[in-house]
């Protein structure tokens, strides 16, 4: 029995799946998702009071209670979609 090793040519190396795990579109979607999540967290900030003895009802605004969590969830959905997106190679 002969034990011959097959030589890998340049075109076969390019077909090999080694390299980056994601394509450029995946990284763009990941970046967009992170930006959307950060925007959601920025929408949640504020509404506090400088004086701890004074209540500020602004902490219960629609922006902080409803809109910001929805924006954060949309960001996480974009992240999942970016991970599952199959690049056309």
C-alpha cells in the first residue's frame, strides 16, 4: 500500500472553510445591533432627582418604561439575525 499525500492547490485552499466565521454582512448587522441596543439603553437613562427627598415622576415616562425596552429587544433580535445570517460565498 502506498501512502500518498494529496497536494492542495491554490483554488482548493480558497474553497476551504477556514478563515473568518462571519462574512462582511454579518459584521455590519452585528454593529447595527449593538448601536440599536446602545440607543435603547440611552433612552432609559435620566429622570432622576438631585435631591433624594424629592420624587420625580419622570422616571415613569413612556419613553423609559415602554419605548426603550422595545428598542433594546429589537437590537437583540438584530444580533440573533446577524449570527444566523448565511453569507453567500
